């Protein structure tokens, strides 16, 4: 991981700010020629009003650790709305995150309503 840790924070939360977070879970499949690490899990936090990126997580955690990171960051950013990836590897993350945090975006497809 980065020598300063997995988080980059460019702006701290405003007292009255609203934030959203998207999270992409890696499956560790992509490997660079000069680097034996797989692809990374990424989470981006945006200021809802300006859509400016204020923080980013980039690392290789297991689903439980990644859910802890998302939970803590979402709470720090004024109970941010979290939209995790919800396919394949994202299901394990979502299962763990739902045990710790409740402001999780849910997309309802018309296909599933029938």
C-alpha cells in the first residue's frame, strides 16, 4: 500500500455538508507487468453540492476490512450515502457493510419487480 496509508483526503467534511460515496470492490485479477499486486478496491467521496472529490480510498483489503473503512469514512463525512458495487465480489462487501451502516443506496430495477 501507499506509504501514507490507503486514504487520500483533499478536503475535510464541512459541518453542514452532505456527501456521497461510491465503492468498487476489486477481485485482484488485473496485474501490472512490473507489479505483482492485483487491482485495487476504490472508494471515492464526493461533496454532494459541488460534486467535488474530497477523499479516496485505494487498497487491497478483504471485504470485512473494506466495510470497516467505508463505515468509518461515511460516518466521518456526515453520514454519507454509500453506493457500493453490488455484483460478484461486491456482495460480500455489501453483506458486511449492512451489519455496520444503514445509509446504503439501493437501486431497484424494474426487472426485479415482476
